[in-house]
C-alpha cells in the first residue's frame, strides 16, 4: 500500500510494525502497534482478523513477508510499500513511541 493511501485510511486499518526494538524506539508511525517479526506468529490474537491490517518495517521487505504470513492465516493484510523510509520521505509523521518527540527512521 502506498504511504499516502495508508495515511488517508489510517483510521480504518490496523498498522502492525514488525521492526526490531531499536528501530521502534527511534521512531514509529503514530497509531501503529509494535509486534516484532519473530513474535508475530505467537501473538496473532492481538491482531483483529475482522479489520484490514498493514504491516510495516524499515524498507518493506520484512513486513512484506509478514503480510503474506497474515494473509495465509486468513487476514486481509497488505504491506506498506517502501516501509517507514518511504513514509518519512513523503513527509508523513514519525514520532517516538511516547509521542513526545519527532522520531527518526533507524
């Protein structure tokens, strides 16, 4: 999914960030839920199967695999094209996990 399209639909989509802890701490897309890639298979109950989900990582590679994984488990899942890098390059908001400061892409 294109970053601008996601931004316009964010209120109707679950955003699952599958990056590593240091990446998450540096900055995230506001409203996203953090479930690291290696934990997602054991935490599927945290993702609502009735609502579309978009996965995100730094560049879109890891999250693409996780979108495929979710689709294989009955979710309506998509990947954020270009990851949080592309999101940031389009001047969309990146914040620290506490929402107190602007974040950065790590």
